[in-house]
């Protein structure tokens, strides 16, 4: 995978995550039902959505960091041992920061 292809993939992921985060934020801004039973269900849904939004924000931070590493020519280098991260691992998780050995 070349640098431009990786950058395109990371930018697409960045857009996808931003859309997901914004959609969840919009859902939170919607009014809630007057029905008490419905409010209980909405509250449970809000907790799930908040967890999804939190995970999306964490993943977005990782994607942004990977874009920065790519722009600084540090992409594909393990942040712990400074070894090269395998192509297979980068293909599976293009924003990963550690080699498989350091991840364990």
C-alpha cells in the first residue's frame, strides 16, 4: 500500500467517524417523549449511544494520530520498540501504533 492510498483510507475513516459522532450528537439534541415508559427506554438508548460515541471519538483520535505520523514519515513504525509494523497488521488496522509483539 502506498502513502497516498493509506492517506485516502485514513481520511475516509476520519469522515465516517465524524459523521457517526455528529449523528449521535444530533440524536441527543432531539426532544424526548412525554411517556414515562418511553423515557426509560430512551435513557437506556442514550447510554448505549454515549458508549458508541465515546468509542468513535477514541478511534478518531487514533486515525488523526496515524495521519500525523504519515505526514511526518513515522507511519508504520512501532511507537514502543521502533520496529517496522507488518503490512498485514497495518492493512487490518491502518491506524495501529504498535507492532504485534508490543501489542501483546
